């Protein structure tokens, strides 16, 4: 049991949001164990290969993470939990009336390509710039990455342009 491990209450909320098992052989590892492995890696920022031995093998955990992420299950879990918390706080489940936006210039890893890097003169940083919009509760609303040489204003415009139809998309899912 780790600090990142799911509690029984958390598991009851997340379990129905995960994909149903296909009719194949019985799994060696439960979805809960795999999620514990994913959350361990995300919380601690370690390499996938450095997962503790009592968790599923890193190749299994990483494979499921990639599958669930590409199929949209990770985002669905995040949105469902976010909506639930907003409702408990007495707010609209999907839309917010206040968004706070900021950006941060960060150095790239050695794996980043030349095309993704830029130089931010204000921070003297060669890398990328992360643009983040959060709601009034501090939960991520929109994110966007640019080269570090992109101004905060231009990054904001790009981020909002990408997500301009957010409310109309979400309005069809949840009636406001």
C-alpha cells in the first residue's frame, strides 16, 4: 500500500469508468493493481521500469496506461471526478464562470526534438512553455504546450482557439 494507492471508496467510483474486460483468458493483474501502478508512477515521477516489485510489471502497467489514455478512459475518469467535485461544491458540473490562466517556461528533456524547443528570454530557458487554465477550484480546465519563445499572449490565444467550442461540446453531454 502506497500513498498513491486507491482507497476502497475511490475504487468504487473509478471501477465503473474503466473498460469492460474482453472475453479472453483471466487477467494476471486486476485493474485496481494496474491503476495503483499508474498512480505510483505519476505521483512519484519515476521511470516506468522503477515501479516497486509488488506492483504489476512496468510493461503491463505502461501498456494499459497507453491503451486507456489513447481510448480516452483516463480523460473520462478525470472529467467525471472533476464534475462530481464541482457538484459537491455547489457549482455547475461542466462549465465555470472564472478561469485563471498562467504559463511556465521549462527545460525540455533530452528526448525533445529541435522543432518543439524555443528560447524564452525572460526566463533564459531553452525548452517549452506550458499554458494552463484552471477553474475556481484549481482543477485543470485546458492545457497547451508551445515552444518557449512563444509569448504568453500568443499561447493563451492558441489555447483558447483550440478549446473555443468546449461549451457547445459539453452542453450536448450535460444540459446546463
